C-alpha cells in the first residue's frame, strides 16, 4: 500500500474560467507519461463554468448537492449527487450549481497538450443562458 499525501491548497477557480465563487482541490495533475487530471470542484449556488471543451472528453461525478449541465445544442439537465456525466471529446458544454444549492463534483479529463491545459477556449455563460435552466424544487 502506498499513501500519497495531497499538500496542495484549495484554490479559488479563476475568473477566466468560472462565473461566481468556485473552489478547486486538484488531486491528480498531469505528470510525465500521464496526462490525467482529476479535481474536486466546489460550486457555490449559481456559480458555473463557461462554455468549454476537452480534447479527449471529460467525466464529472457529482458528489454533493444539485447542479446543471448542458452540451451545446442540447437541453439543460439537472444533476444530483451520485450522477455522472460524460462529455464527448471536443463537445462544448458547461456545468455548475443550481441557483439555490451548492454542488461539488469530481472532474476527470485527459489532456493532449500539457502546456495548453485540458479545456481549450472558454466563453462565459450569460445570466440569460443560465436562467433557462429548469427550476430545482428539492
């Protein structure tokens, strides 16, 4: 058995990528020979990513709360703890918390070019686009 301690501090998600207060705990970053990144991402109510894509796709697994996700051209989906979502390679999408709920998810993705990172170009999701999401009752 090998235990590897995570000594990285929680970081505030950068404004270039997120709207609202988002916090990221990176627990697996790209290393030589391995391009997997994994993070626990914590969204405060109403916070969200911008529209973005991953060259090799992305899987998110909701660990707490209630949120939304949407692929470009598709409907907004409500996601809850225990749900997982796979975004296809190159598929533009966004994800974040419901307006009245916190949401945390594990984000897993591979990156081809470690220098440019996994997400490509980001376009912020407008309040109008976010407002089209269905109401969360519970």
